[in-house]
C-alpha cells in the first residue's frame, strides 16, 4: 500500500524526470487533445501527466482509466491509501491549473503537511 511518504517520493521522481519548470502544456500536442490531461499518450502509451508519471514509477499506470479524476480511480483501491491519493490529487490539480510541476510538487507537500498535522 502506497502511503504519503512514498507518494511524495513518486511525485519527486516525476518532477526530476521532466523538470521543475515543466508544464503539461509543454508537450507537443500532436496526437493529443491539448485541452484535456491524459494519463498516458494515446499512441505510445507512455505516461504524460504528473499523476501518470508518478504512478508509472510505481507500476500502476495500467490501473488508471482516462477521463476519471485520479482520486476516484477504482483500480487504485487497496494499492494507494486515501491520504496518498489526496496528495497526488493536489499535485494533479496544480498541474491542471497550468502550474509548473515544481509548484505541483509543493502543492503535494502542502497537502501532505495538512493531512499529517
């Protein structure tokens, strides 16, 4: 079961792969719907959004269903704790609000602090 500390680590790995200044909107939008975040590329299957990249690192990318928010993914039940999902959801929400992945990581850390206090 992935708990908050491990989820923060997974998000940190995702940010280290793309960079703190990366934004989801920086992707080349060929073959993609630029208006909607996708967990994985529709052609290559590679993870795209911050939640997709983090969960791919944990081997859970195939559990995600497109068009469902990360915190409501039934495939993650029993694999990721509710608080850890809330932390990931905070990062995803920041990314979806056009923030950098560095900011998204901070949003996840703030949510973790809130949940652990």
